[in-house]
C-alpha cells in the first residue's frame, strides 16, 4: 500500500542545488527547504477508520439502521456537527463491518477530484487488493480524465464477489463540482455488491431525490442520531462512570435535546463533581448555548498545563508528539497526547500506533474559540512554529496552510512561488488554486510573483488573467523570484505568450520578449517561453520560422523535465505537418497526448492544444469519432472567453469532422461560429486562411469515403453489438459507461463505414458482413 | 457597492468568546437565542458565516437582511 500512497502526496520535489532543471526554489526566501517528498505516514491514516474509543456505548438501534442502510446503494448520514456520525460509523465498521469496509476520512485537501479518487481507490484496495490497479496508475500519473478512470475501477469492483462498503467521512468538505459529478457517475454504475456510506453535515448535490424515490437511498438524519434516554443513561453512568439519577439524566436530555456532543460534554463536566444534581439544575435553568456553557466549564476544570496544551495545539489539523513539541516549544507532547486520549478529552486517534491524532472537529472549533479569547496574540506564533516543522518535514501543503493562517503571507507566497510549478505540472492544479484562494487578494496584489502564478493558473476568464498580469507588469519588486524567473516582466511576457488571448502577433512579440529577458541559463521557464514562441509563430502563419525553435526543444529537453514545453512543441509540430504527411502528424500528436496523460496535464487549459493537434490528425486518418472527442475536449479546456484564438481554431477543426460525417448543416453552423469569433480577434493570424479553407471545403461535396477506411474500431464494434437491441442512445451510453455524445458519434461512424443511414439498415448490413450473428433476434 | 447588514439568528445564548469566529460581527443575546449582526459584503461572505455556524454545531433559526432604517430624507 505504501508504494501507492506516495502518490497521494505532493509530487516529488527536486533537491535544492542539484542539476535538476525543475528546481525552482526562490533561493533568497527559501534557503533551508529540505529536499524530498513528505513522509508517506502523514496520509495513510486517512484510510483507516478512527479507532473507537474505549467505553463507547453500543447504539444497537442505530447499528441496525445502518445494517438496513446496506440494502440500499447509498446510505447518507446527514446531521450537524457533534451528532456522532464518525463515531457511529467507526463503531459499526469495527464490529459489523467484518473487514469489508473501505474508509476515507476526507479533509480540505481532498476537494480535488484526482486526489479524492486516489483516496477512494487506495481505500478500496485496503479491502480488495486487486481492484483499481489500472485506475490508480492513471490517477497517480495525475490523470484527471475521470470518465475514463472510473469505468475501469467500476469494472474491477463488479468482479468482487463479496459485499464491500465504501465510507466517505466528512463529505461536506468536498465542494468541487467535478467531485460531485464523478461520485454521481460512480453511484449510477455501482455494482450491486458495493455500497456507499456518506457522512456529511449538508445534503450533497447528488441525485438524492431520485435515489430516495427508487429506494436506492437510506438516510440517517439528525433525529435518528439523537441519543435516546436509555442511551444517555448508559453513556453517562455505565460508560463515563457517573452516578446520575434517572431524573438528572432526563433533565440533561431535555436541555441537550439528545445532542450527542452536548451529552458527552456534560458527562466530562460532571466528572468528579460533589453534587452533580446541583450542577445539572443550574445548567438546566440557563439559556446559554449547550456547547458554550459546557466546553468552558470542562476546560476550566482542567489543570492549567492540560488546558494550555489543548488550546495551543488546537491550531493544528493533525497532531503528533514531535509536531506538538515544536509548536509548544517544549518536550513530552507524545505523553500528553496519550494521557488526553486516556481521559477521553477530545482526541481522535488516527492510527493504531498512536502517533497521529486529530481533535474531534467540533471540539477543535471550541478549543480554537477559547484560544482566541484567552491568548489571541499567541496564535500567529503557534502557526509559525507549525510552518517551520512542516517545512522541515517536507510537507509543503501544510506549511503553506499554516503560513497563511499565521498571516505570514510573504512566506506563504514564497512557498507557493517556489513549489507551484512542481504541483501544476503533475496535474495538481486544484491544490495550487486552493493555496491562492486562501490568500487574501491584497496579499496576492502585494506579492507580484504570486500574482504571476495566479495569472497562469486562473482558468478561463480573460478578465481575471488580465487583472493579475497588470499587477505583475506594474510592479516594482525588490524581493526574490523563483529560480528561473529572471524578472517579473519575463513572467508576464511568458503568460501572455502562452495564453495568447485574441492576438497572435502580440503573442509572438511577448514570446520574443520573454526569451530576451530570460536567464541565460535555460531554465524550465526558458523552455516554456520557447514552446510558446513556436506556437505563436505557427498561429501567426510564419510556419517555417515556427519549426526550428520547436525542433531544438524536442532534441534538447526531456518530457519528464519539461512536460509543458515538450507537449506544446510536439502538438505544434503535428499541426505543422504537411497535408501529405498524416503519419507524422498523428505520431507527434499521439506522443504529446501520451505525455500529457502521464504528466497529468491532459485537463490543463494551457495544454489544450495537445487535444487539438491529435483531433486534427485523427480527422485526417478518418477516425472521426475519436477526433470529435479530442476536439470537444480541447474546446472545453479553452473556456468561454479566456483563450479565444485557440477556441476559434478548434471550431475550424471541428468543421472538418462534421464535414467528414456528412453533416453539412452542422458543419456550416460551426463555421459560422468560428467566423464570428475570428471577426472579434485583434489579430487572428493564420486562422483567416484556415477559415477560407474550411469555407471552400464546405462548398464541395463531402468525401464519400474516408481515406484509409474502414474496419470498425473496437469501440464501434461494441456499439454495433447493441444496435439490434431496443436500447436508446442514452441507454447504450449507460451500458458502456460513456457519454451520449460519444455513443452518437460512434454510431455515426458505424453508419458511415457501413454506408447506411438508419439503425435498421446498419444492423442488416452488419449481419450481411458477418459483423453481427445471423438473424438471431436479440432481446430488448 | 456597500455591504448589507445581516441578522443571523441561532439557538442558544452565546458568550462573547464566539466573537472571533464571526469577524466583524456583533453578538446580541436574549430569549435563548443569539443574533449575529453585522455588515456582509456579498453572498460568498454570507455563506462563509453560515459555514462557521455549522462548524460550531450551532442551530440556525433565521437569516435576514436587517430592516432598512426609515428612508433617509431626500
């Protein structure tokens, strides 16, 4: 398992001072950053159910509700903080789970589809070591094309005989739309032996209403999770060793309304009291919020060292002895943690070896509130010490989190500027975006190198990019820069050259300027600028000039070191390949796509040109369905208005696909869209010529036969086999785990190759040709 | 673009130690409830505040923009 877990971690970082050209440390800000990836043990515990505390009361009623939940596909535990969701699931998994529970404790960092599915895949493998091998390999490479990864995982799961339960705890921390969509897809196609349990504070945006209606969903909501009087009695007396009367327990039930966290806090607060009834009466008659009243009391009753430990370590998302020692600037924290766990004070052990803990989430919040009111001045210092520890441990992600929380925006910025490239080029765009989101805007404005990263990362909106570029270009900055960035002007020029906006001539000038400004020593950024120059020259129609810088790049740079530069160069060289040279065009583009996938850049907007080039090559080979898929993908990556030149280019390439399909109206509509877009471009460069070319093509009749046609591809044969059934296109898509559009284009390809126009004719022709078994009637 | 004053009511009376959780807001308690009152810049800010309510295990009673004071003299 450990081998796979490495991939849950940030990408391996090069050692400072080696010859690794990807080393991008901002030397003056970042001298002592230790080399190497963070240690894997920081994350494996996410996949282990929290060990149930000793002396928890069994909640038999709920356990049986959970069991009943297994009859459904999805069981939702949907209730507010402190309702005991995690505890219940952990108890159930330890007893009834029978080793068939795959557990994921989600955290803020998992709000990233690639990472979330990596966690799920790894968790499933703790139960069924054979599943998900291919899917995980793809995910580890950073592949974010989940529509391809998930079917493979689902297929593996369908072969698992015995039932299996996937638990996703704290799902409310996931807000990313792609995460929800992919989980929906996963649920839709879940094999019957697999069940999913979600613990969350808010209803997830999954099709719960539909699943409820079809009986595929069971829910445990706040009312189900409240303690019954009997359970409260057992908790307080049997488990926590108090000797409360039935009347006392009843009053506590009334006051807390059976809220598990409230009752638990009440129990802690009552420990060792001379007169529990008096305390309960006072509490009962008070209007203060239950947790407010009780937490303050529980804390006030702790010895001062215990209280200090609890409060000051509450700034940490996870706790270990050495980390707490560093944050408290003391020794012996490991012993404190054990002691706190024994006295049942708020700690959740994360592993059997008792090395890592976290605070119960609600109590952690209460502790932080208390810290904020007692020692507000200390908080930044605590975070700063955590930064130092995490830096030494090599955990960049946590270091950035604590630096931001400490208000040390300069340090957070320096870390981001030094490390973003390594994350970005491994498909961890969402993680970089999260770092940037956590920083206040003023901090980004005040730190032009970070503004440069933001301009590069900030997705589809042109406005957004321009705004940050303006910050970079207008800055006077005396601070350090990431290694390889010679000046801010270089960073801005590079971004303009790569993004292009609506001006190819401007992009050529920007790329030339970037190369002039670049460090003489070729750095990763220098090669990125070189690739951008080749791309811009091609788009401005200076085809013969475009080739040499790109060929030099391919010859001198390895894809592992410079994935962005190499795939861009390969893609542009593919686009440059002569009409006669379809083979070269295809092989160059295929290489680019393969590298993009391996490096996790296949969903990166700035690498959309890869899918564009591959789509063009496939069109020329007559493989229209795959071509269309690639081009649609590129179109999606180029956003609404962010990368207008690229977008117009893709539209023109799609015209050829529709033309090949024989769909002339569709092709004309696309051509019109492309024309409108091109009309608005400041400098459309070669697109004008391409537009004319496409127009001429549509003037002529579509080619009747595709060059080099036409054995059906495997996928087309699969679709063909479903054509004799009564399944609709949508249903076929469901069956094959692909989108309706994909099915539609595959069906079109089948018709074309069989030279038919209807489904019935296709079936008849396929039978004639022996592609389908005789005249046997297939069931509906 | 100005902020709107919002009044977010939760069950239970909260002590002032909850103030840092709702930066820039004031807490007014009474009748077993707490009103968290203050300027909210936009929807993202409001949702952030509501997330804090959830994180702290508080029960939301109502969320309202505060009534606009009698219309200012022209």
